[in-house]
C-alpha cells in the first residue's frame, strides 16, 4: 500500500466512480482501476462491491476511508512544514556554544535574526569545554558550533567569523586612575575578577596578559560569568570583557578603557561536512552582517574623533533608537 493508491482510492470514493475520479486526477481510467485492484490485492480484501457498472464501498472499504484521509493529511502537513522551512516561515536552528560566548556575541546575533525571521526557533546548548561543543556538532545534535580560534579540524568544517575586541572594566569613580588607553603592562598587581579557570575567555585573558609580561592577580574567581560585572561594579576588582559587555558596565557607572596593545580574539563556527540548512546559512550571513555594521559604524565615529568606547556607545545608542522606532511603527500597524 502506497500513498498514490490511497489517493486514488479516496478519489473513487469522493467521485462515486472510477470515470469521474480519473477525470479529476487527470489519469487514464485503466490505470486508476488497476491501482485500486492492486490496493485490494495488497490488503487481501475487497474494498468495493461491483454492482452493475458502479462501485459500492464494502465494509473493509468504509473502514479504510478515515485512516486513509488521516494519512494523506499528515503527509500534506509534512510537505507544508518542509516548504515553510525552505521559505524561512518555520524551522529551528540548534547551536552549541562555549558558555562565555553565548551572551556576547551569540545572543545579539540570535536577537537580530529573530527580528528578521520571527518564525524561526532557536535551541542553544552551552558548554564550558571546546571538546563538548565539538561533540554536539559531530553527533548531529547541533548544526552549528560557536568557538574561539583556533578551530578544530577533525571531522568538522570551520571558518572564522569575527574578531572580537576586549576592553578593561573598572569600578565606578576610578576614572582618574586609568588613562584612556591603559598599557597592559600596567595591570601587573591589579586585582582581577575573572570567570572560572578552564573557560575560553579566562584562558584567553591569562594568555594575553602573560604574553605582555603580566602575571594576573586573580582576586575573585566566579563560575557564573554573569556575576563578573556586578562584582567589578561593586568595587571587587577589574576585569577584561568584550566591548559590548563593557558598554553594559558603562551604562551602570563603570569605567571602561581601551587596552594598549589592543586585546582581540577571533571567533568562528564549526559544522559537520555536507549541506547546511538554509536557516543556518542565513543566520551566519546575518551574524557577519551584524558585526560588520557594528564595526563600520564604530570606525565612522572614530574618524570623527571619538574614542573606541565613545564610538561603540554612540553606535549602540543609534541601534537602540532605530529598534524603538521600528517597534513603534509595528505597534502602529498592528493597531
């Protein structure tokens, strides 16, 4: 029994005979009759009683009508779901990310993509170790993996996405202690608030400091990365965070400074070999565009004489204003 046989069977039922059913389906009458007979043979039962030149449903035929309609409805629903995914009207993107990369920049990318494609759903798995992110991608549990470089190369494909700038964040009221560009060497002996040892960001910061001759003095080590900024803002020490996170601290009175030499890290994406879904491909394109827009706006403001932090703050203020305007426009249209 196949889907075509069920479609033909229901057409005969609905049309009351083979001739009209064949016309509706645009098939030859002998082909339709043969398909119905084969279905009866496959089921080893008579579905129609042949009465003169007409057909009358048998009890077995009557029992098949409901299940046949249900099966065809499910098939149609499945086809529609696939079409919706292909047209970006549905679907889900499963992403594995290092824990300290999920808040920035992944959360920003997801939010922007959801504004463009509100019917797309996301499932994000956070892991502390690169190997665990790789395992989720290799197993197929997640389609994409967000990591810092260098990317693994065994059994996965990878590519660089962005270069993330990091800044120094200090407690409120310490403006006079820190020049606009803080030499990394000056951070020797300064108490740091850092995430847990073994996380990607912690390891990167410590390597960067040591490469500049600074042995970090970790005064506070905290597992929950969301606790780093509150501790800094309460006077518990300084920290080094991504630029976007630094802007959050700035809004809350923190002192944010550039580092000299600049501290940057590259981030990338991994995926299994083979075809990537359209939704995932569009998401990565959106992520790149989002970062490029952010970087270009900062560069334009710095060309006007602003510092990096001032330029980033102006860029975010402009983005927030544009979002508020868009939301007001949508609310007006909805009402």
